[in-house]
């Protein structure tokens, strides 16, 4: 499989603002020398508890945050060598809370059409013809086209999250980074979004970095997974291996915690198994 996204020796430290004059505050190493590759069409999960550095890493991967050291490559080329528009056509990011990323004054239809227009300005890659209209993108994300004239504030949480994902997808990126996209949703809505993501991946070969705190959810969606703790990758490998026989005690803990939230696990498993 072709190497799509490469994170090489990524480190990032944050400093609290409490330091005295000329000194920096307490240091927090959010990412410590992280290496990760994602191939074309692959679904990879990144699992870890709150504060382990997942969002920091995903923002670095999508070019929204610069690492202190290390580099991100997409299709073998350093991320900073792409223009912002080119970058959005390679890697898209969807956040846990869609309200943070969706402009409240724009309608759903406008957002998707704007992404499609931007995509067309990049002449080197044409979107699949069946996805060249806002209507077709709405349909692909199981969104009623009536919502094209609605603003985010008039949509349900699940609809907003679908819209956020649809907007990133309308640039037809080779890779989508999904940062806890189902965490704020109820069980059945979360399950339907997982099912939808799997369908998008199967149809269009969009690679995905699926970020979650739930190892059980990661098992359902991914082929390969990375487990992060305190800024470091503590375990990685095929999902089957990592989930089936976790080596690191922390991963065993995460598995037990995921198993405890049976309802979430049950519904998600249903989403994963049902034919897309
Ligand atoms: N902009 C920032 N300034 C200072 N510290 C930060 C900043 N962003 C993140 N951190 C710190 O870096 C660490 C990792 O945060 P990050 O948001 O990457 O974790 P996470 O795994 O995404 O957590 P969660 O599951 O809660 O979203 C945390 O200790 C956090 O407080
Ligand atoms: Mg986070």
C-alpha cells in the first residue's frame, strides 16, 4: 500500500503561562518523539485517555499546529510545502464539537458548495463525477437536502457532525482525521456515524485516522491502532493483535474500561457489523 501520511519524530511541549518574567511555566510534553504512518485507504485508530496528546498530534498532522521538532509528510512531500488549499485537499480534520468549526452564520448548503468550489480550483484532481454537487454530498452523508438551507444552530448534534465531516470530505482529501467525532453523541447517532465513515472508506478509499478514548470503538472501526499515553505511543500494531492480546498493562486497562461501557460498545459493534 502507498504511504500516504508520515509523522516523523514529532515532539511538542506546551508551557503554562505561570512562569516568572523571562522564565517559562511548567512544561507539558504533549507529544514525545512520535512516529506514525498511514497508508492509502487505511483506517487507523489512535486511542488514549484524556490529556494523552491525541488532539495535539492530530492538529500537527493536519498542519494546524507546528511541532517543536519532527516533520509531517503527505505523499512523500513535507506538509508545509503545500498551500493551505492543497493541504485541505490532502488531509481534512473533523473535531469532537462541530459547533467549534462550523461557521454559525453560513447554511449547510453554502459550506458544502464552497468546499466544492475550492476543490475545483485545484485542477490536478477531479472529484468523482457522482459527488460533484452539494446534493450528492448531502446524500452521501445521509443528510436530508432540506438542511442545505439551515444553519448549524438549527441542526441536531448528529446532523452538525455529519455536516462537519461532509464539509471536510467535499475537498476529497486522501485522509480524514476524526478527533473524537462520536464522543458527544448519543449511542445510536454515534453508531450511525461510524457506519457512514466505514461506507465512505469502502467506496472512496479515504484513509482515516480515527481518534478515540475507547479501545472497543477503535477495535470496531480500525485495521491498525496506536495507543498513546502521556505523549508517547505505548503500543501499536494490527487491531486484531493489539485488541486481542494487549501487551502493555495500560492497554489492558483501556480495554476493560471500554468493555464496561457496554451500551456504547454494543451499539457500535452493531454499526460495525451491519453491512454498510
Ligand atoms: N494550547 C495548549 N496550551 C497548553 N497546554 C496544552 C495546549 N493544548 C494541549 N495542552 C496540554 O497538552 C496535553 C495533551 O492535550 P491534548 O488535547 O492533545 O490531549 P487529548 O488526548 O486530546 O485529550 P482529550 O481526550 O481530553 O481530548 C494536555 O496536558 C493539555 O493540557
Ligand atoms: Mg482531544
